[in-house]
C-alpha cells in the first residue's frame, strides 16, 4: 500500500476475495465512491458506511477485512473514497484481500500535485486522466499553473486577446504547446476533480511571469508599447506595473473570474521570481493584490517570495527554493501563516532523476526517487514546525514536456513517494519499505499504459 496507512493490524490466516460480482452496499451520498468496486446492492459482504470514526477526521477511514466480508467506515465521503483506494490497492491482481484492520488518516491536510499548463498545454481529457492516476495515492489538491510568459491558458470573458494570442498556435516553450481552457472546460475539469475529492487550486502568476498578458494587452506595459511573444525558458524579465491603475483593473477582473469559477478555497497569485520588479514595487503591488482573493471568498496562496510583503490572515506561503534557511518564511509561520512545502531539490517533478534522464531540468540538482521520499516536511525549515505545515505539493513545470507520456515519466514513481511524505506518519515511513512496495506498481502501470520511469533504485518485477 502507498501511502502506508497510519495503523495496520494484520489477521494473518484470514482473507476475503472480492470480484466484480461481489455485492457492495453504500449510503446514497457515497454510491459514486463505491462504483466499480463490485456490484452495488442494498446489502452484501462489502459494506461502506458513514459513521462516527472516533476522531479519524474528515479524510480518515477504518477498514476491517474478515473471512466473511469487508467493512469500510468513515465520517465523510472523502474518507470512504480514500478507503476505497486502499481496498483497490489491496485487491490488485487476484482480488484476494488480506485480513485485518486498518485505521488511517492523513498527516497533512494538503497533498498536492501541480501541472504547468502555460509552458505546455494539456487538454481537459489529459488533465482528467492525470487526476485518475493521482487519486490512487490520495493526492487531494491539483494546482493548475494557468499563465506564464509563454502562454495564457484560461478564457477570461472581456479579455479575449489573452487566450487569442496566449493560447493560440506557437505558444508554449518552443511554440510546441498551444491551447487553452474555456471557462466551461475549466469548470468541467474542476467538477471532475471534485467528484474524486480533489480540490483544484488555480494559479494566475503575477506580477512577474506575465509576458503573455503583456503581448495581449500592451496597455499593461510600462510604456504602453507592444512586446513580442516569447517561447524560450528564461525567467524574470516580465512584470506588471505597480504604478499603473490599468494593472489593478486587469488583475481584479481576472481574479474575480477565476474565483467565481472555482469552488475550492484557494486562489494562487504566483509572486515568484519578480527579478524585473523593484522590491518597493513588489510590495506596493502585493499590498493591493493579496487582499483580492479574500474579497472574493478565497485564501490567497503565493510562492514564498510573497513572504517579503505583509500577508493578510489566511494567506498560504508555498516554499520552493532549495535553501535550508528562509527567515521570511520562518517569520510568516511565526505570525500564524500556513506553509505548503515544495522544496525543489526534493519534490520538483521536473528535475531529472539522474544525469541520463532525457527530459527535465537540473537547476535544483538531480532528484532520484529516494531523494523525493527521504525527508520530513516539518524539519525542512527551522522556523516552520509541523503545526505550520499545511501540506506537501509536487510541482511539475512543463518547459521540456511535450505530452502526457512525459508527464507520467516524471511523475511516476516520484509522486507516490511525495504522496507518502504527505499522508503517512513520519515514524511509519522508511525508504527500504517504500522501495519494495512501489515495485509492485510497475506491472500495474504497464497494464494501464502509464509511461513510468523504471528507476534503477527499485527492483521492479520483470516486465
Ligand atoms: C521555478 C520557476 C518556474 C520554473 C521552475 C522550473 C518557480 C516557483 N518559478 O519555480 O517558472 O518553471 O522553477 O523548475
């Protein structure tokens, strides 16, 4: 099982075999959760129930497998859904479930994966297929990086040129990743994810990483002159102008549209690598913009550079640069702000596994599977203790990606490692155990056509 459950009490001599014909009962609120597990019925040997689970929390579940059947209980449908993922892993192959009791709940509330749609666009069908692979490991947030220098991937009514020029042919890195989501497609993806208990976190990156917006609307540039589109992978050269009112009309229109289309609680405003924005302009800009998510009912999230500004209550800081100390992030945590841990040298899925990895980057070093696994989010920054860690998230930037197979190659098996970092108690985790457990997924990924990396760190069964 990945992630390793919080508590497992095996009953060695006992098994129960599940098949598509096994009768499965579930409360109406969780019927969709049980679909595909067996045959839905009013009663049967496999029972899903919504009940009090003695403090296992909104995502926790209790699973008991005896010779006569299976009982899965949770306080909320989300808990039943994660319990079903555990059952599916246990049943993989022959349907024989090992007897015993599992009591499980996540260590952190936020377990995320990020997909960069700006440097290379992925279609709604590709995003949905990715969600289906992520939820097997109890990932519950999908962060979509929707805008950057090389592309603008979400329709914003009233601002049509954003997607006409930022989503058209020739956009993305090397011009190889055109496309954008209409608002209806975005909502459809959000709903698909929500049915699988995944919250979409949309990101509109600003005040830097905005060349695509400046190309579309030259009135947003400092001198009002047009700028050329860019398809290279440079960073830090574009900026919204802190001293122009046009900037804030644009930002507010965009953030309101995205907030209205997003049921989840978070709105990510980027804030990273504003190398062509002065420190003063950066703070001026954020003083105007950071309150906007709150105005529209959301919590602002930003890359950790935002910790240089005054952070409204509820703002979430996403730590990413692979440094061992960050006094500004420490101070934000001390002031009660929550932190999402995404250290690039551990969880950036776009880093190469090793020197021979054909795609990916290496600016934060190589990230073999063990490196993605063997760290503790509550010990990464001295001033960010367990209570300040909202969770763990693995970004996948798409400068070098050209399709879904590239996404899968960099995601598996590292994402399961990060999923366990975010879910399992630290004392239940060990690399020796993980590398054995993850090996069993190789044949399953092969059967499902998932283009995972057969890392030499793992003794995969022969394929
Ligand atoms: C950085 C940068 C991104 C790059 C990525 C590549 C952040 C937060 N900003 O991470 O624009 O795509 O590295 O690894």
